């Protein structure tokens, strides 16, 4: 259940222009990946749908709480980007709980590399025979417009100190102590509705592990 450290935010920003040309692509390839967070987070249960009442079911069992302590930007575009960055995380967790690498929830909220990332994360949990349990907290969100408003970079911290993996067979919970490994920083490149898309979608995700600024 090792955590994966992803590339830097700077790399994500410089690739924004290229990703914008591929917005809405499926990104369904099955490359292998380690679980970036089979371990640890704090309270505001996940909704069964998006805040706007649209989209697929992203509910999770009662023993898993997804907390999003996000500040809502005053700019409407940025607010929608932040909302659906959270929905992307909800959808990813829903896919893990459902043990379905082709779960429609994450496909609805993502395209390009973000869709591939979600699929590989779900596959890693399935291969391990685990589902998440406990409280997973996401906080300290920021939104930055890129490419003249054609994309929004949403960043936020994660505290997974109270979130754990549970064996599907036998329900054994793998507890771990809080440490710097519990703290991560997500950078999610969001693109606006385009063509058949009706919502802001995650196009690229990068995750940095052992982030001190998220612990403070």
C-alpha cells in the first residue's frame, strides 16, 4: 500500500495548453499504478450526487466519510471547477468501493490522464482486495485560472491519517499511525464544458506525497 509521489505542479501548469486540445477524451488505458492513498483523513459525508443535483451516483458506505473543507471561490467558473474537482475525488472513491474499473462515475467527471489515473487507482485497490474505510479529509483548496480562463488549476491538501484500507474478505482493517506520509497535495487541471460535455471535468491529476505545508 505504498504511496506514489507524482510530478510537480509546475509540470502540470506547463502542460495545460496541450491538455486543453484533448479535453473530453476518454483516457481508458489500463496502465498499472501503486495506490497513492491506501491509508489515511476528517467530517462532512460525501453526497450521493453532485452539489448541482446532476451526474451519476457517487455515494459511499457509511463507514467511509469524505470531508471537503473547501473555500468557495467568488468567481463562478472557479467555483464550478472546485466543486467538480471534489466530485472527481468522490467518483474515484465510489469506483473503489464498487470495485469497478469502468465505473461510470469517474468517467463522467474526468477525461484524458485524470480518467486513466482514476482507473489505475481503482484497479490497484481491486488487486489488493481492499476498500477504504474511516475519514478522508480534503482541505486548503485554491483555484487559479490558466490559459486566459480556458482551464482552472485546483489544488488542495489531503489528510488521510484517519482513513484506512479494509480487506474485502474478512473485513480486517489495516490501521496506521499519523505521520508526514498522511499528508498529500493534489493538483487537478479542470477544463470547462466543451462539445457534448455539460460540466467542468478533471483532465490531469498530480499528487505530491509527504507535504509539510499540508501538515501545518
